């Protein structure tokens, strides 16, 4: 009888304690996750030298509420950010980076969207502040050689 009680306890009670502790650890009170949920961006990985890349920003804000969308962009060969007005097509803002027009070894950029009710930016850091993406352009041959060594 005591074994049945112990098994019952182990089967039903202990998992709820363990999962409760895990859930408490996984919850992230990070303001960067909550302050800007209307504009999303995932930087492309990897960015190759000598190739064009699309820098995409996605929003769920209705198109008639968006006033403008701007990408602020520079390479390590540029002293200042340049602003590019980007058209919104069904919630997608796309800027195509062309290395022939903007040469460099590093890209740095962020996006600002002005709406009728305010402004949104992406990407943002853990404190909810605008944090430009800084990406290194890598040599595709070296990248795939390294990937093949890692997969062995």
C-alpha cells in the first residue's frame, strides 16, 4: 500500500512541481519582447559577400494606418546612416542590399515605421530601446568549408 502511495505521488505531484519550476525559469519579463510586437524582423543568416540580400520587416498593422516606413542603413565604408523609404506590400517592407552599390564588410541597419498613432522600430534590445543590427559579410567559400568541417 505504501508503494502505491509513493508511486502515485511520483507520477502526479512531482511533475507538476518540476514543470512549475521550469515555467518560472522560462518566463521572460524582457521589455524587448513586449514593447514592439507590431513590427518584426529576423536578420538573414549568413550574409554573403558579393551577393544581394533582402532585409525584410513584417507588420500586422493595417496598411491604411501606416504613414511611412524607413530603413536606416550603412556599411563600414559609410560614415553616416542613409535613410531609404520602403514601400509596404501587404505588411512586408523589403529593402534589397546590393554590394555593388554599397560596398563594405559590415552592414548596420534598423527600421522605423510611422503610423497614425505613433512610431515603431525594429530591432529593439532587452531594455526596449532601438538596437541596430550589425552583421559581418562572410565569404561563402570559407563559410561552407567551415560548415563541412563542423558536420564531420
